[in-house]
């Protein structure tokens, strides 16, 4: 297995200002970084990032979200769904510039947008159709998709491992799989290991995230069950820490982080990586 650190702890757009962060992540011992792709206009910035990562010997995955109703993959409006495909195609183009292996996130629907009811069959079919098109673009770019289910407070479309697995199987494309996130599972699943087993065939990426979004291993996630599930299923992909802090006010507001969750970012990296290695070694 390889380890990764999500850069959303520091920024929502990686530039040369984060060169020092990348160096420290490498020095701590991570194998990769997870790059947020929320801004898609400047391909040159991502190309520069790719050269920097190559120099440091760091691999890369990426994360994005569907940020508005105008790019909602499950919309009843075919023009909106096409806009979602175009947006994700551009994100994939950005990812290709820095050698991205996997694009993860809630690519299935607009984050924070609620209908007032549960997901419908039509929405499921619209989402499948949209992601089939995106998967074709992903294959052309050489980047696999990892669909992330979220808890019920952040979305209503996919909220469990079982739902996400069913969705990915319906898309039925080798470049469209799913990811498992311990934070969301901590809210929605009865048992981490059982949830991991239920989607093992479709899972290509894992987020190691504490229940309060702080340092993994310091909170209430049922970590014994989590590691048991990964071991039982033979998972051998990335284990990427996703944590959020107060460094970026807009991101702190979006992730509902209102107080300090850890003493410092580098300490979180060191302790989080040690926690992972204790279990995978």
C-alpha cells in the first residue's frame, strides 16, 4: 500500500507557494499527495506542479467536487448533465498535467444540494449515463475515477458503501470505481469492516479520516474494524489522510470546522502517517 496526504489542509489551489509544504510531506515519509482541482483555467500551474512532484519523487491523486446546480450529474436537464461532463473532462485535463493517477470525490452529484426527498430512479439513471461519458474521458486521459459517497448531511444521492457500489456497477466501466472514507462511514455505516467488504471489488482508493477531521487515530472512528476490513479484503491501493483545519476560512466554513482540531499541520502529518504505518507494517 502507498500513503498520501490531502493538500486541502493547506490550500484549495496548489501553486509555488506550497513548494515548502510538498517538501515537508516528502520528508515526513508520504508516497503521494492529493491535489485539489477546483480551479481549471491555468493548465500551466498544474504542469509546473507535475515537474515539482517528479523532482521530489511524489505520486499524485486528485480531488474535486461538483460545486453548483449548473453542473449536477443527476439533473433532469440534459444540458446540465453535459455541463457536468465538460467540467469533469477539464478537471481530468488538469490532472493529466501533474501525473494524476486517480480523481476522487463526490463526482456523482452536486455537493450540498438537496431535493427534500431521497434519490429517485431517474436520478440514478441520469447519474449512470453521465458518469459513463465521464469514464470514457477518464480513460482517454489515463486517470481512474473513484466515486465517493458522503454522509446524509452533505448529499442525498449516495450515502452508503452499498449504494456507491451499486452505482459503480451500473456505470460498468473499468475507469469508474469508488473510494471508501472512514469519516463518512463512521456516520452512515453500522460496521466499518462490513462496509469495506461490501464494496471491496469496486474500491480503488481509501481516505483515512478521523470523526472530527483531525489527526487519524485520536478520535472515535472504529479503527480496529476499519483495518480489519482492509486486511480481510486485501486492499492494496492508496491510504490518503484527509483532514481539515482553520488555515482557509472558506474551506473551514464549507467543512464546518469552527475550532482547532490539532496543534499543527506537520504534527498531524507525522502522527497520522505513524498511525497508518503501525497498522500496515
